C-alpha cells in the first residue's frame, strides 16, 4: 500500500480567513489589550469623513483652544484674528481646533466615580462586543466603548487655576457634525445675547489686575451608570482676563424700556396690575424690585366653559420691568387674570410668568 500525504498551502485562502477573523486575532480581547486603532475599527458607528484642517496655523495648533472677540468661520481661525488678552467688557469667543470632528472620537465607559472600566471585550471569532459585569442589561452600548456620534462634550472652566462653575456649551454640534474647527461664545455682544448670570457674578467680584482663564474640553457623555469619555482632553487653551483699576462691568444692550410697546392703557388697571405683581413677587421671594409695567395685550382673552359657554376667567399679558440684585434692569412677561364669580369679574391677580418667558436685560434709564 502506498501512503499519500496531501498538503494544502493555498496562502490566499488562509489569508482571507485571517482577515475575516480580525487580521489573525481570535477569541476575546479585553480592555487595555485593545488598542485605540482596534477600537476605532471595531465600534458599531463608523468614522465619518470630516472637514479636515484648512491652514498651516491650524495644523500647528491642533488640540488647542484659541480665542477671539467675534464669531469666526473655520477659515478665519488664524493668527490675525486670535487674541490672548481681553477686558471684562469685551465679547469673548473660544475656537476649538481638532485633528478630527468631535463625533469621530472614541469615548470609553466609566464607573460612577469617573474611573475607566477595562472589563469590556471584543470577540474576534464571533465579531461581537461584550460588556463587563453589571453592564449591558438595559442598553446595548452600556459598558462598552463607542463613537461620540452626538458630538457630546464636557467643558471645564478655570480662573487662576481654580475651577469655576460656568456652564459653557457648544450650540451647533450635532449628529451631522463634520467640522474640525468649533466656535462658540463665552460672552457675546450684549445686544445679541444677555451675559450669563455666572459670568456677571465672576467679573463683578473679580479683583483688579490680570487673571488666567483656562478652558479644557473632553469628548464625554454623562449618563449615570453609562457615562463615557475620551481618556484625555481633546483640547485646552487659556487667555488673560483684565480688570483695570476702577473698572466696572457695564454691558450695553441697545434696548430700553421705551422700546416696549403698550397695548391697553387704563390707569386703574395699570395700578391694579403693579400692585398684584408686587404681591406675587413678595409671596414667591423674588429678589428683584419691580418698578413699572406695560400691558402688552390689546384686549382681555376670555376662557369659557365648553358646555355652558359661560365665562370662567379672563387674562392679559404684561411687560414687567425690574431692577435686579446684580444692578441690571430686566423685562419679563407675566400673566394676569380676573376670575368670573357669576355676576362679574373679581380682583386682578398675577398667575405667573407667561409661557416661561425669560427675563431680558435692557439699558437702565
């Protein structure tokens, strides 16, 4: 009998199987044993083509935040438009320069204390992710690294090395974001956007002299037991904020009480509204001092019973001017009502802020 040995050495065939199994890897690979490149290729949401970097200045300042006194388009973020020193009365914008768009970053799972988890695994044989113990029961991505598809960030704000609770956000970043240059304001021109109360508090209480303000940005989602973050900040930068001797924060809003138009103008009604407003403010512990009102409505809006068609109540909307503890004058809409008692309407009372209307700062006169 003749023995026959068969040998299969089809390199092309075996190579295809290796590629199918993850470039020769097989079985479960967990936590830090997965490189960033591995994770980037294996997560469910694939990398998007982003806008890239458009200038040599930007290439030299990747992962940095630079500052300007106006909103900049991506091509305008350069040495000519960037500033490093600002007065407390200047508008200030921050411009984040990244090597890739925010929603291309990989964010990694953390525990409730902000420590990164390393118990997730990827099975190359079955092409499947596995979360660590206690994760994944309610969400297929829980406990596993994912791509930051929503462009979510955490922005930390420091003054002279100390954290300051100033709620910075990125207003134009979303799931369709492809930009590598992202700009927004710390404090805008007051005629366009009112300064945030936390900014007002900061600059009003800032000591005279120069102060370092630093911003640190991390791609991150904060979702309780399923929080995720990049392992390092994606960008940071700082500028000098100057408060000169005797300088006060004095924003100009280009809007006055006289710009608000009056609807109905009845002396007795105006007096009743102002009295009711002050009573409402006192009962609800408002800190601002209400000074004047203008009825915005041109008529009373009557609410009737759907069946009997008899009136139940009627209301008007009123502009209310107040002086706030920070020294600013602001206008806010409130709703005032009179209830029907069967034979007529009762006294005027304030039923609250009209449709969650936010106070608008104006120039005090």
